[in-house]
C-alpha cells in the first residue's frame, strides 16, 4: 500500500473532510477507538480538548492507505496494515479512528491517531516517520505480492507526473487531468534547451511564459490560470533559472493576461464556449452513468446492513434464551453448564460477526469490480474530453497568432497605401503635417 501521512491539528475540519461525500462514491466510519464519543466529529473535538492541556498544536497523526490500482484488499488487510503502522511508530493503544473511502472503483482507508499521551499529557514524538512508513509500505507490497512502484524502490525514480492536492485542484479548475497537465509542461521542457525554444513550445500548447511574483517563471493560459513552471515541469527552481535565464526580462502575469485578453476576439470566444459546452455534455453523461451505479450500490449496502441487523438481533435473542434464569440458572452455574453455554454463545457471536463482515466484503468487492468496469468507460470518455480541451488550447494559441499576423499584415497594407514605393507621402503638399509647422 502507498502510505501518506502528516501531523496536523484542527480535528473539526479533518472530520468534515473525512466524512464528505462530494468526491467519494461511498464513505464509511469503520471504527472509533479510545474516545468517549462514538462519532468522528465528537471524537476529534475530544482530541482537540485534550491537546489544549499541552503545547502541541499538531496533535493528530493522519494517514491514508492506498492499495495499488487493480488490487483487492479486504477490511482485514487494512486493519493488519494499520496495526503494523502502530507498532512501527509507537502508537499502540492511542485513540484512533478509521474511515473508508471509495472513489472511481477503488477503496482506500484513512486512519487518524491522537498523539497525546493522556497519562503524561505529552505528545508522542514521531521521528523519521516518513522513512519508517516507507519501510512498512515495502513490506506490504512484498507481503501481498503487488508490483512495487519504482519510486518506492528508489526515491530517485519517483514518477514526475505525481501531483499535490493543490495541483489537482488547479487542474480541476482548468478542466484537465493533473497528470496530463504536467505531461504538457514536461514535454515542453524536454524539447527545449533555451528560453526562446521553451517559450515557443509552451505557446504552441496554449500557455504563455511570464514572470511570477514569487515562483520565478510561471505560465498563463487563456483562462487566466497561473502555473508554476518548475513545479509542473518537475524541475528545481535553480535548474529552471539556469536554462531560462533571468525572469525579470519577461512580462508580468498581469501584462500577459492583458495581452491574452486583447487578442481574445469574439470569434475565438465563441469557439471556446462551443468546445466547453461539448465537454460539459460529455461530463453530464458520465455523471449520470456514475450516479445510477453508485445509487444502486448504496441501496444494496443498505439492504444488506438492515438484513444483518435483523439477523443479529434474532441470533442474540436465541443465544440469550439458552442461558437459564431463576433457580435453574443457579443450578447450571453450580454444575458449570452455564459457563459452557456462555463460552459457546461468545464463539457463535464472534463467528456471526466474521460471517457478516465476509458477506459485506464480498458485496463491496463485487461492486468494486462493476464500478471498475464503468470506470474504464468513464476513463475513455475523459481521455477524449482531455484531448479536446488540450487541442482547444493549442487552437486558441494558433488562432491568436494568426489574428496577430493578420493584424500586422493589415497595418503594413495600410502603411503601403499611405506611402508610395519611394517612401514619399502621395498626398498634396497642403495636407501634409510637418514637425514645428501648422498645416
């Protein structure tokens, strides 16, 4: 599993994020342990309150556990991985919560621990936790027989197209896939060995190079979105400056935005709106198909949960009926039969719990398989939409260049009409204006 973690505070905000359904097909609060409250918001408020008695501001340790694409991991696999993490980091027995998310046909888990040792009122130190989690991640890949990512084998081989949440949000505003967006910058960077070539390569793809306020070199698109060149090209800032020179020689972001706006003719704006309407229609179709499948899956899970609850209540009553009451109960206690029945009931209750969990896992895995088939269709539709949007950017840049060339040609033609071939003004002398003289 890919493990990502960080220390943080503000439990209320984290609880809202973990329980949001906006970007997820399914959200399930799996466990709340070590808190008085049994709901996530209340548990994290408790953690915040306990932390007030210390100087620790980042008193929560939040982690995501992501199996590789195509891998099947049941609840037991996630729980075992979380136990390994606890042992590796020294978080055994700390209050924790586990939440499952499902999105795009994949299931991942979030585990959150309180770092505050309530007995000593001190935060548990987690030195070098990233390196330790990398070791646990390698062990999990080997244990399950999954193909290990190259970046996990060697940090120098990390995928340059990996993106942060900020980059994902920015790409989403632009209607693009963040990996596709980073690939555009990476290809432009690889194909150019100086600033002029890089600027031309970006311009052909619908991005204009500019001087950023803090990031040195940035790129601006026709929507006015600003992108860090070094971050999206996957290079260091000093390497960008070494190849591209001094950013102060470039126009500012506001100047570039004004230049783009001045070239944005009514014809180009109409073309953009039509292309974006087509993309919106494609997205609406995808959203409809996904909503239909996700809604049906939620109903199936609700029905299974209700059936489990009814069966559990019936079996609990049946087990309770085995325990005699009154005088008979006293006699059974004296003879030891009461204890045997109690042990039998406990074993049956545990078996029933395991049975219900297995049935739930089987349903979820079957639904994930169906959702992945739909996701393949969605991915095909999205790739087509991505291609259209990227092509749109190239077309916008090309039309702007053509429009500029036509504008320059028209100015030259007008200039040639106003002057003869020898550079003299053909108008009568009385209509000329000379410097220092009135006409």
